[in-house]
C-alpha cells in the first residue's frame, strides 16, 4: 500500500508542550514529525478537528525551544490500553 504522506517522517522521541482549547497546558510525547505535521502519544484522547497550539519543544540537547505553531488533530488511534496516538497536521 502506498503511503499518502507528502513529507517523510523522522522519528523524534522528545516532548512537546501544547496549549489546549480550554487554555490548559499538557506535555505530550512526540513520536515523529515531518514538514507537515507530527504524531504524538497522549494519555487522553482528542477529537478530530481539534486545534492545539504547540508552544515548546524539547530539542535533542535537552533545551526547550519555542514553537508557536497551530496544529489540527487529523487522526486518533487507541494504543493498547495505555493511551492514544494522535496525528497532527500543522496549520498554515
């Protein structure tokens, strides 16, 4: 089956701080990213179409770097019983 992605995914096991629509902040585990989006692991589910503000990202050297990107939830997949893999697409 052909992958429909426009951009190659790169594994990136770091943390991202997101601002939720209700102004709550949450730290999520980044699984991979590309020029168009990222996959994150969350202990809570999100709804398709939710908009999250990606505030900060932990870099490979352990620094927190500001992102200031909006992302839309494009897919949600339950992962065992421990949480959810959330597919995010960066908004232009």
